[in-house]
């Protein structure tokens, strides 16, 4: 199973995702074949993406680059609509990826919505910090919506990317509770604030430092890399396969609930 890795490389998290997945595969002696990394920034566009590309080079993974920033600027100058540009840009990406014979693509900090043609060509895995049917948007949006709802649990999922944001079929997930003795003081503090303030006002005043928000983020973030790795590992092990942009399992029903595997990995890291 030959894997392509798509990332904008916009922050440290993008580098951490790649380094952690590669490192865990080596630790577990998994033959994880990341055949290439595509980055939609060129060297020199930002220090963060340059750092990411340095990591790719140090990992001895071929890098393929095309600047979405330059491409979109040229399209705007010609009056090309965003949707039409997106299709044209990803047609070029498909051309660049074709020589690598890829089976599945992992979107790990890739900040563009892919084209329908790309979704049809490859199984594109996207990590989203919510459970199926849960909030959409950025991880910040997700957590504020959870607080608004008074949610009892949350988690993360790996789903197939489609041209519609955060809406593709789910491949794997993990979940964790937001209730119980350890959570109750945080919820009590939050409910007290809600007596006089809206969630939007709390967000504006405290942002990501709000204690309940921060704890949900801490626990969710800790599970995202193990979930992504455990999902990709199942492709490498032959437990998941792809065809015509879809994902299949002969031995289990999708989506896979990988909560136990993720929690075991967290427990191992804590030792």
C-alpha cells in the first residue's frame, strides 16, 4: 500500500504529524510506505513550510511541490472563479502524483478543499476532531459547539475527504467521555459563566484559555496522532484496502472503532 502525504506545512503541528507517524511505524516495525509528500507551498514561502520540507528531506521521502498561493493569484488576475481554479490546480497535483503509483492519500494539515476528480481518483483520508455527526469546522469551532451543546462525549475520526467539507464516509474513529467526577468542576464553572454570558462572549473574553475548552482540546489532541497512525497502520497491514476512491475491510464493518487501540497507545506513552 503506497501512501501519499498531503500537507500545507503551515505550522509545527504539520511537522509533528508526519514525524510521529513515521516514528511510530519504525517503533512497531511496520512497513509504512510513504512514497511521496505533496506540499502546496514552495520553499521560501514561509518559515513553517520550509521547516516541514526540511523534515521531509531528512526522512528521505520524495517531496513534490506546487504553490497554491501563486496559482490562485494568477487565476484571480484572469478572473477565474475559485471552484474552477480548484479543479485546475488539483489536475496539476494529480499529474505530479501520478508517477508514484499511490493507493491512498493522507491529508495532514492540507488547507485546501480538493477537487471532485481527485476524490474519485484516490481514497483521501482526512483527520477531523469530532465524532461522526458531530460539529464541523476547525477544532476551535468544534469545541465551542460542544460547549454550547453540553455534549457528553467527543472524539476524532478519519473520514474520506470529499468536495464537501467534513462530510465523507467515516473510516475510523475514537471517542472519549466529557462527563464524570473529573469533568464536573469544569462544567460547573462553565455553567456559572453561562448564567450571564453567551458562549460567543465567553469565547471572545477567554478564548482557548477557558479551562473546560482547554481540557477538551488537550485530550482530543492527544488522541489525534494515535488515531491517524492506527488507521494508516491498518492499510499497511492489509486490513484496509482501497478501490475507486473508496475504502474497504474484509474482516470488519466500517467505521472501525479504534478507541481501545488509541487508549492503549496513550497508556504506553505515559509509562
